[in-house]
């Protein structure tokens, strides 16, 4: 089943996983029912059937039932990718902390790719690199085979993103090559969409926009054969972004609309918010300032709730660019964050309520208020 998954044959993988589950249920070996269902949910359903929410819930129900029937203490680590997808990042971070604190357990590395990606999105780059080093102790020269392929490839993707964020193109290149080397070593045909997306992001950072567009289109093609909704969303969104830069606005709109519709179908708030930010850039580029502001504000609200620091900065940059003048956006020299506090206070919220809504300490709110009153 796992081999079929890595070769991009989800129907064959599901058939074997389903058969295994029936056998184990007949024997009453509920621990194995749990393990099989967990693997199927994580590697097949969430990748190939992300927009089939009913199937996600069905397998989650089987997981919970088999855990109960097993009569053993099984840690529901498998909930982590579901929590991330569903947008419950506070609970996801708490579970991620538990996973990181289990270095001695056999299953402690199974979800390090999800832990690292969550940390990366929340701006905790040091924490993300820690997970990369747990699986790649010798960096890009680490020999393949010591960790599960799913985890290793996911961590190589995160390491590339972290390197690109730091404008470290040589290191990013090494991680992209490591990603390809792992795929070739294993014989897996999956992850072609992710690899081309990394190449597109690298080309964009290197200033080669045409190469970036070509890689993004290749990523979108790989993501549809076999169909992988999350990979499609990422490729379509990047294509939209690149085409806005190339002033091909109608075509950009088509790609972004596709990404947004699929984000809604999958019910993935983070992906939807990222797409709204790109829509805001498109609206701004064609002079639709009100629409741009509406999209950016909607995205920012979601991203604030997730504490997605990296993406919040992107949304803030869009909003700053929409301001007719610094005086209009920041009267009396207030900062953007002080304006956030002021708007909520003006709505009648208490200091504690402001702190909760903006995900900051109450003492920080008080400091901002002092500056505002001054």
C-alpha cells in the first residue's frame, strides 16, 4: 500500500489499506486497525482526497473507535496534520510540542515534517531547523534511508523554504538537489509537483521569472496526475502571483480563482488566506483598491487567528502599499500595530479582549495604549 502511494497510485493503495483493515478488524487486532487507518489517512486521503471531507471524517471516526477498542494508551499524534489543515493551529502547536518532547519513542519522527512546516509558517525558524536536523544530522550530506521518505522529503521542502526566506540561495539549491536525490534514490514518482514548485520559488528569488513560470506550470501539471488538491492550490497560486508580475492579469485571475475555489472545497483556511493575499495584489495592480483592501483584510484576520507570522507580514505589506499616504494610515505617527489596538479599543473592547484578538500579551496592549495616548 505504501509503495503504491509513493508511486502515485492512490486507488490501489486505498484498496490494500481497506483490505488490511477488514482483516485486522476480523481478528480483533485493533492496534493494527489504528496503525493502518492512520497511515491511510496521512499519506493517501490528506494528499489525494483533501477535498473529500466526508472521507476524512470517516477515517478519523475509525481511528477513534479502534483506539478505544485497543484498550491501550495510543497517542493521537495523527491529529496533527488534520489540525493544521482545519486551521486549529493553537491545538496543533500544543500537540507538536508533545511530539517534539518524545525523542525516545519510535513514532516521534513520523510527523516532524508537519511540526517543522507549522513552525516555519509561524515564523519560528529556529524550531523548524531543529526538526530538520533531527532527520538530517549531517545536513544535505546525510545519507538517505535513516528516516521515512515522507518525512524526509517534507523536511527538505521546509529547509528549502527557510533558506529562500533567508535569501541564502546556495543553501536552498543544496536542499532542492537533496529533495531530488531522495526521490531518485527511492524510486518514488510522487513529489514531482513539490519539487517543481521549489524550483519555481528558487528561480523567482534568483530573478529568472520566465523559468519560475515554466516550473510553476510543470508543478501544476504534475499535481493533476495523479490529482493532489493541496499541490494544485500551491501551484495555481504561485502561477497567479507570477502572472500578476508579468501583467497578464486575466490569466492570473483564472489561476487564483481556481486556487481559491479548491481551498474552499478542501476547507483549508490557511491556503485560502494565502490566495486572498495574492488576489489583493492582483486587485491593486489593476487599480481596484477597495477590492484589494477587502481581500487583504479578510486574509489578515484569518492569518492573525493562526498566528501565521510570515504570511501576516505579506498581508501587511499589501495594505501598506494601498495607503494613499503615511499620514492617512498612521495619523500622529502611530504604527500599524498601534492602529490595530486603537481600532479595537474604539469598538469598546477591554484590554484583555484586545490582547486575545490580536494574540499578544495584555502588558503589550498597555504599552501600545500608552504610546497612543502620548
